[in-house]
C-alpha cells in the first residue's frame, strides 16, 4: 500500500508541478555537484516544459551534467535535442568547461562542425527591424477565444505560441513560465486587453524615434550591436528583456492612453503602465542590455543595480528620458536615505529587495528603486570622466564592480544633495 501511495504521489507531482519548479530542483542538485541526480531532473523539467526555449535549456543543462558524470553518449543525445529545439549558442558551447570531457572526440568534432550559430545582430543601426507578427497572431487567437472560450488554452498554444517568432519563444520561456498562468492573467483583465488592441497595433509609427536612439548609441559606443526588436503580448511579467534573439518587449505593458481602463490592474501595474509614446525610451533601455556581454559576473546587489541603472542612464543619453522617470521624481529629496539603505545591502546578494520586487510596491515607496541607484552611480562616473567615450566603454565593460563604484565619486554627489 505504501509503495502504491508513493507511486501515486510521484504521478501527481509529475502532472501538476510546473517545469520551472522541477528545473529549480535540478539547479539545486547542480550547485552541490550532484550531477547524477541533476541530469534526469533536468530531463524531467524538459518533459513538462511548454515552451521550446525552456525545453532546449533543460536538455543543454542535462548534457552538461551527463558530461560531468562521465556519460558522454547521454550528453551528446541531450545536446542534439537542445540543438533541434533551437539552442544555437555555439560561442558559449565551445567555452563551457562543463563539457570539457567531450572535447576531442569524434562526436564532439562532428557536433560542433554541424552546429550553426545564426547572427542575430548587425552593427548598422539602420538595419534593425521591428518584429510585430506576434501582435497580429495574438489578436487572431484572441478573436477565436472569444468565440470558443472553453478551448482558450489550446487556441493560444496553437495559434499564438506555436506560430510565434524566436523572440516570442524566448520571452515566454524566460518571463511567462506556463500557459495556464498566461490564461489566468488575461481572464483577470477582461476589460483591459480589448481596450489596448488599437494601441498595440501602432508600434511601427514610432520606429523613426527608436532608430534615432540607435544612431546616437552608435556614436557613443562604436562597438554597439543592434538586434531585431520583437513585440509580444505577455502577461504583465516583463515590459522588456533581451535574449540571443534580440530585444523583447511586452507591448501590453507599454500601450497606455487616456481611454484604457486600469481598474483591473494592481498598484504596481498601474504605476508602471507606460504610455505608447514612451516606447522609444523602453527600447533604448533594452538596447543597452543587449550590449552588456562585456560585464563581469557578480551576484551582489551593486552589480544588479548597475546593470539596470546603466540601461536607464544610457537610455536618457540617447533617447532623452530614462524608462523609469517616476523613480527619478520619487527619489528627489530622499537621496541620502535611499543611499544609506542601499549601502547596508550593496555587497550582499539582495537584489530581490531592490529590483523586480513588484510585490513590495506601496503607495509611498515604489518597487525597483535599485534602478535609480545604479543610474546615479553611472551618471556620476560619466560626469566625472574627462573622456566621455572612454567612460561609456568603461561602464559597459565593468569587471570590478567595487573599483568602479569607488571611482565613480557617487557618494560626494549624493552627500551634496
């Protein structure tokens, strides 16, 4: 009886556990170097994942664990499955030490020779494209759902996700997680979504302002790379992010106008619902994230704040405004207090209290104030630098976050407020 119960419980977990929870379990095994347990757990997560990007990532992680535990055939099986699902980061593959045991083998040479890494960027700001097909696909699926609401989950999967661009696949893998949460989010905003329809279809009209910002960034940073910008209808989990497939924008969070009902939005959503005309500033922010591959790895709050803050600072330089003007307004007169609070946690892994902390939003204190702190540090560094172009390069290529912070002179700036 006990054995039957355990099998039944395992079955239930398999059915109801979201892929991201299982992947988190696999990550825990990996972190303690229990690769034998991690590999099949990543495969479990892959079997539950709804989006190709998640499946591909899980297969790749499983391959690493199999390689680390001496199971090369299983590792290559997983690498091939990841590649079939769209995992094409050959640059990372070749330098990933987890796969060192596979190097030099016939299978390795065959796999790496056959693997193609598409170039998803250009150094010409005029060649960047806006990808809006996912918006069109969403509204087609949306109209079908209104006629057949009982099948909305399968309709959105078939006509929106499965037909989606590579950027949409990345966005949903990174920021949505599972389709049921997507549907629940839309069901909770029945007035909101039809109201934003017309605004979401106006993206192309703002392309000249976006490209103007790209051109200014190229002038500041000659090494700049420009990707396509993909616009999707998300689930209020991200207004913007970046992946190997470029800049990814949740246009439903960027489509405000006076005629949009906002009573279904929570406090953070209302406060961060951007008007459509702010889109060029959001794009400028995400452009910086796409160009941050020169940054050193660090888990401190300081590094997280600088990653976001520099995106706001450069967005201001190239588009005229940050993507978080309300944070600048709120912080006026509070600079010293915010700075003192930040210093208590800046060397710890505490970004959860300062960035992407929407649940901590109150009427008197906005979330994401870490963006403002990073913005102030980068602005101080830039303004104190005699060579502005060198300062831009320095900011985008920080390796030692402590040294950068100390050189910025930001404390003097804040104490002078």
